[in-house]
C-alpha cells in the first residue's frame, strides 16, 4: 500500500534517513520501531510532506506522492497524529474536533452566504459525533483538555485522525505516557479502527505494546532499516537486539 523506496533525508550535516526502503502490507498494522533519534518521526514527516526527502520516492496505492504538501497527501487518504498532543487548550474537545474537519470537498463561501452549506455542516456534526463515540470520548466533549485525563486525550486524537475516513493512518508513539490500562484501551481502539479497513503504520518503541498488534515490523537505527519482518522475526534479529540492548547483552 505504502511504498517507501530508497528515501534519504538530511538536516544540514545530519543524515536523518539513509536508503530507507519498505512496503507496508495492504491490510493491518505495521509497526515502525527503533531507539530515540533513529529517524522514525522524520520518516513520518517525509511521507506526509512536512519534510522533503533528498532522495527516493514515496508511493501510495501506486501513486507517486513524493514531495507533495501535507494537504495533498491528506487528500490521497493518509491521515496522521503527532508525537506530542496537538490539541488547542482554550477549546473544548468538540471544538477541537471541528478544527480537524477538513472534508474532501470544502464548502464554498458563496454557498455559505446563500445558506446552502447547512447539509455539509450537518454531515460534519454527525461524523464528529460518530468518531468521538467510536473512541468513547463523548462524555468529555464539552470539556477543555486541562480537565481531561491524558489517556482520553490520546484517544481523542485518534478520533480526530479518522474523521476524514482515511485509507491509511500514521500514529506517532500513540502509547507514550500511557499507563497499562490506558495502553490496553488504546490497543483495542486501534484494532477497532483496523477492523474498519484502515491500514495503520505506527511508530512505537514499546515492544510489549506492539507484540499483540503488529502484523509487520520495521526497525530503524541511525536512519537505516536494520530489520523487517514479523514481530517474532524482528525480535530475534541480532542487529535489532543490539540496537535495543547494547552489545554486551547480545
Ligand atoms: N527539523 C530538524 N532539524 C534538524 N535535525 C532534525 C530535525 N528533525 C529531526 N532531526 C534529527 O534527525 C534525527 C532523527 O530524529 P527523529 O526522526 O525525531 O527520531 P525518532 O522519531 O526516531 O526519535 C535526530 O538526530 C534528530 O536530531
Ligand atoms: Mg519521534
């Protein structure tokens, strides 16, 4: 589905990604693992148009999307969350949700003046309610983020990311900062989203968390792919073990 071919990204003298290639399966969950600074977020940014790769191509469902701006990547059906919460503190959850509502077709200002966009916004409201319900955050809809548990906010971000009915969802460390209970809850949500036919690429370095979720695993270290395969294959990969545990442990 997502075809990463020989991608390279440099920041000045820092080579953040070098000759990264992999293809995600058409269905299910792919986990992108690797130590801090390995280049995981940079790869997400290169896929979604937040940074421009210096080399290589990104294709999605056979279409070349390399170097496209984030809005265009989004229109292809790729949605994402960010490593840090991306929620406006002054707005309640429902209002934050509206900000995430970028329809495939935007209402025209002229139609708005004529009152012809009512059905558009009615549909938007319906979809917003549906998505908040889907991840069980409806009871927090009128509250601002400062009074909402962190785990709920993480689920909220999932709800906002699926508003547009994406084909593919990129999650950057969705489980970071969550307790065990919240992680289990999140895993259930992720499975539910996959059950709706959404393909997921997830950055996560909690091996425990991905063990029950990932159909395919890719491990990055110092900007390069050092292992890919099933969870079991990657977990037994010597280079991956070395990256995680250090030379002495392997
Ligand atoms: N905007 C940037 N400018 C300069 N260096 C960056 C930038 N973004 C990331 N880097 C560097 O690229 C490398 C990979 O970072 P990152 O992709 O955030 O890693 P990860 O998400 O795997 O922890 C790091 O060395 C980081 O310092
Ligand atoms: Mg990161």
